[in-house]
């Protein structure tokens, strides 16, 4: 189920960044998970083998482990 843009009115406001070691992430699973949860309301950058994932809501460690 995709979220509607109105669900993320706070995207222009608060943002949360999770730093995830690249060795623990399947990039395809990460993208699929973020698309399902946030539609297009997220950014991902890779630096020094760490993913920096910025979203309008906090991602828990458990969510990341379970979905990526």
C-alpha cells in the first residue's frame, strides 16, 4: 500500500536520518522497503560504505533489520 502525498505534509519540516553499514543491506530490498513505506519521500546516499537514509519519520533498527 502506497502512502499518499498528503500523508507526508511534514516532509518539508522534520526529517530523520538513519546511518546503516552497507555490508548489512541488500540495496534492492532497501529500495523496495523505502518505496513501500515512504513512496518518493526519502533520500539515500552512500558514503564510506554507509547508507544515509533520510525520511519524514524515524526508522527503527528493527524495521531496518526485518526489511533490508
